[in-house]
C-alpha cells in the first residue's frame, strides 16, 4: 500500500483523501436520524463525482508534471519504492547539485541491508559542469556491486529519463532559461514503459566501451582514488 501511494502524484493522494472523507460524511448522513434528504442527496452526488475523478486520476496511463520541486519529489518517491531496478539517463550537461537528495535516497537503497536495490544503472554525459556529480557517484557508488555507471562521449538525446522496475517511466525536459522550470512526462502504460526501456538499453549498449565503473564490493579506497583521477582526466 505504501508503494502504491508513494507513486501517486499529490493531486491523486489529495483526491483519494477527499474521496474517503466524502464517503464518511455520506455514510454518517444516511445513518444519522433527522438528516435532511437534500443534504443526503448532495453528499451522495459529491461522493460519486469525487470517486469518478479519483479513478480517472489513478488509472491514467500518462500525465505531465510541471515544476522542479514537483518532479523531483515524484522521482524521490519512485527511488524509495523501487523493487529491483532503477535505470537513469542524464544526457545534458549540468551540475546536478539540486538533485542530491534524490541520489542520497538511491545510495540508501543500494546499501539497504534488508532489501537493497538490485540493479542501478546510470548513463551520464561528461563535462566540466558535471564533474562534481560524477566524482560523487564514484565515491559513493563504485564500491556497490549493484551499481554501474557509463558515460556518453557524444551529445545523445537532449532529455533525462528514468525507468523503474519496468512499470513506470519518467521523461524529463529541462526548459529553456535554466530557471528550474522543468517539466516531465510520466508513463504508466506497459507498452510505453517498454519503449523507454528499449531506448535506455540501446543507449547503454552504445556506451559499452565507456564504462566509468562497474561497482564492486572488493574495490579499495585506493581503487576509488584512481577512478577519481580518471574522471578528472576525462573531463579536463
């Protein structure tokens, strides 16, 4: 149930809450003696409308999120509830500093002793502005056997995307102007998610000679230091 709720948008959660409240009020109105009939009819009508609206929201196969905070909050929820695999691609240049809480959650999931995330993959485009982010990935993920990062040495598609467990995909579009006015398309339909997965796999295979690191629990701190030096060489 927690996974189900966390992968809803805020609008869907609030609609469900209003639906539950309207159900309680409707039942109470019907059971309470002396409740005016027009009031009961109005409550029943409101319950029907809210229920239809809620069902429409949670069964949507695709929808759009707007606003940087909204998009990142949704991605953080997906990272928290991913069952097996989380594949991410970042093909534009940028610092990614504001995305840090999202990657902190992923790090926690990778290291979770109870039920760790089994397959984290990331394709990232290298550049001077992305250097700090890539160095952080090396420092925090390269000793995790369930993580692998590859890099693009070409431009690639100009958008970011995430695929979670083959059940949901998010395609992000950074807007012109760089003022955090990001938008994202969320896909829930299985065929559409498979399409995004195939794009990721194709991009992943294109980077097979550009493995930044394949995580290993046997990697020493000296190995990590050498990887950091390699990153500095790649982005210099």
